[in-house]
């Protein structure tokens, strides 16, 4: 990893508990963040962000690793909701799509919502290092 300081917080948004477990272990192993939070769908993530980003006691995520296909609120709906949020330091939050979808319609829809980095699962040490260089 480069010489940058640790991030305060990373938020994993994925309904797959195995992916969350593996990704959390990788993030902890690489010591890239002081805190790692997990939400199992977009709705839960939006609520966490509202709470964390408007409070001095909790961490506002600097990176959100977002799955696309989830129940309750999928990744596309999350992005649309996030764009409407009024929170402190919103401009410092980087949403990165982390998905196994190779559907060209999904990729086109992601690009239509904004300029979001896109990583194919699984998350690896090298993919994470490449992402951290960009943020």
C-alpha cells in the first residue's frame, strides 16, 4: 500500500455474508481503515450514512464498496438515494461498484448514474491498492 494515512471508515454494502466476511478480513489485514462497517442492502446503508455522516461520534465512510444486486434496495437505487442526501462531507465519499455482474446493461446503467469506479468481484489486495491510489 502507498504511504497515505489510513481511512477513517469504509462501508461494505452487500447482501452476501460470505463476501462481507472475506472483504472485511482483507481490509483489516491491509490496515487501510480505522473502522469497517457493513450494510446488507442499500436502504440499511443509507440509514447508516445519515447517522454516521451527521454525527461527530461515528465515522462517515470515505469509501463505499457497493454491490448492485441486493434485495430491499439495490445498488442503483442506493446511488439515486445517495445523490439526494444532504450530509456533511458528501464530496469526500467515493462510491465504488463491487459486483460480479458482467451484464452490459448493468454496466451502462452504472455509467449513466455517474463516474463510479467499477471493480469485478472478488476484491483482491491489488484491486484494493489500485482503488486507494485513485481516492
